[in-house]
C-alpha cells in the first residue's frame, strides 16, 4: 500500500471513528486491522477529540451543576469541619468554570449568527438592490466591533 493510500484509509478511519462507529466495525469496513486503528487513536488522540466533539457546553454546565449539588450534599451529610471549610473554595472554582463556559458560548453563538446573517445578506444582495456591498461591509464592521468589545468585556450585552 502506498503512503497516499494509507493516508486516505487513515482519514476515512478517523471520520468513521469521529462519527461514533466502533473500531471493529471500522476495521472491517476500511480494511485496516483493529490494532492499527487503536494505534492511530492513541497516537493522534482521537478519543479525546471525539469526546470534545460530542460534549456540548450546556451538557458541561449541567454536569458541573450536578457536581456542585453532590458536593453540597456530601458536606451537609458528613458534618466534617474540614469538608465544610474546603467547600467554598471548590464552589468558587466550579462557579468560575461555569461562568467562563457561558461567556464563551455566548461569543461563539454570536459569531455563528453573524456568519449566517452575512451569508444571507450576500445571497439577498443578488435580488435586492437595497442590499449593497457597502451595506454588507458596514454591517460586518459593526458585527466585528460588537464581538471584539464583547470579548474584551467578557459578556455580550455589555
């Protein structure tokens, strides 16, 4: 097998793996041994990439909130002074992570919406004389300013 063919198989294998398919099924479909697939997974960290792709920010926030709830329950049930003392620090750290996830999600969501809106404007410009290149440029400039200022402030609406 040539290097090019091997790279194509590896690329196909990664795509199937990222879609959630099991290694044994991929091996059968692509014609590569399961051991080879396993080596590629470890070397290129495919499992971590698949996990990151499949876990959404809202899911992460929910898991963190459940962790906070479990911590509070454990501390309340134990009545251990050392656990009670460390609880506030743990809660502060988990709360900070949740806040960062929420802020990041808002900026990413805004960028996604602005991108879709810009594409819609470009499509609309083909049939609507009011939607000019100058108008699109001006809207894009304001969208860019909004994103930059939002990132600087740490939240979207100001």
